[in-house]
């Protein structure tokens, strides 16, 4: 069985092993494949029967030119890079990795928040730049320092990642409220208060976006919803960039309505030079790295191996296009 990994570098920049997939077939690994050049995508797939992709798109046009494909395994939870309807028509199961980065992503959400509260990276740089040794006072801070205890963390989405984020927020002394169509026993046991969407916007001191992208929440952070929020709200997003109307958020940051935003995702990735958030005040942006802890990526690798193995045994698992 011929297996081709189209864009393996972000999953495995060298600290993991492809041995699990190598044991299942003739493996070819490309570090990168163009996201836009159909000819290169088709060329890299070649006569492979199993495609493993992270962000390289597998479109209808690509599948029609690669008739030997029998399985598509996605190195992620999201699978919108694959034309699942076309794959279904052609009898090709598409498998994803449903749970892998719960702890890593929730940890990163809180790391973003703490950076907003303390600007640790900035202050460390000022020390190395000589500001402390030459300062007239024995200490200083260039931004207001924020204590989180007693404040309200609002979660837009309270699934597995949201629950773990809530645990950490609770440990910091915060009250946690959440909007989610499904209330869970774990949420209630933790003391999460489930509220309406308008209540979430109105009461949150910190608003964290922790939902998959859905039609209802695409562009949900916009001029109108920001107007419902507290003056000085902090917005954290390491979920999906398309949930934010970026010009509206930039305007709110520049006006001070939103005190700060910390984002690990943007609407178009890699970020475009003309993204308005790049010039907005008090905006921290990281390059979609919440998921990237080695432990998290190892779980992706292990699950992908199991997905391929199950397919070869005739009982595919984690199929998203049944």
C-alpha cells in the first residue's frame, strides 16, 4: 500500500517518528506541498492509495486526477481542506483526529491571557536592552498589570477544551460563565454557569473563543456584538480566526472599547500583510501554534497510524464522511 504524506513538517519537524506509518506501507513524506498549485498537489500524490494531509487541500479536481486514492487521513480535527462530498461519491473515507490537543490548547489560551495581563516577554526584552540597570527606580512596568481573581471568564464554547480552560481559570480565582448549545455534567460539576449569548457578551471581563467554526458563529465577534461587551473587555481566540470580523476588532482595539486581544488564529493563514490587526493597539498574535506541543503532536501521529491501520483491516474509524 502506497502512503503519501503531503505536508508533514508542521506535524513532525524532526522530533517525532514516521515509523508507525512506514510499517503499514510504502511511505513517502513531503515536508511541504503547495496550498494553491494543483499540479504540484497531483504530482506529490502520484499513485498513492492513502493520502495523509494537514493543510494541503484535496479538492474535487485533485481527486478526479488521482483515481488510485482509497483513503484520506487528516492530521488534524478540522477536515475542511478535503472535498468530503466528492470523496464520499468516490467511496473514499476521510478520517480525522477527533481529540488530541485538549490540554495544550487550553494551556495556550491561558498563556495568551497571562501575557496580556503581564507582558512578560516585553518586560524581559527591556531588561536585556538595559532599561532596568539604568532605571531610576528599583522596579517598573510599562503596561498596567492585571489581577484575574474575581473577574469573569466567559467561554464561547465549553466542550473539552473549554472545560480544561475553565479549570485553569477557576484555579486563578475567576468566575466562569459559558455559552454552549450543550450543557455538560463536567461543566456543572466545575461550577460553570451557562448563560445566553447576550449575557456572555455583557458579563465577560475576558471572552475566550473555544468553539469549532460553524455557520452561526462565523463573524460572531463584530461591531454589533462588541458594542454589547464591557468597556475594557479582553478577547482571547485560539479557536478559529473566521469567528472574528477583523476590521471591527481592530477598530475596537484602537478606540479602547476592547482593552486587548490575544489571538493564535486569523481569518487567512498565514497572516496577510494587510490584516488590520497587525496595526491595531494592544493586540498579541501568535502563528497558530496552540496545538504544537510535542505531546499533542504525538497523539496526532498515534491516532493517524490507528486510522490507517483500521482502514487496512477493513473497519475504518473516525470517518467524517460516512
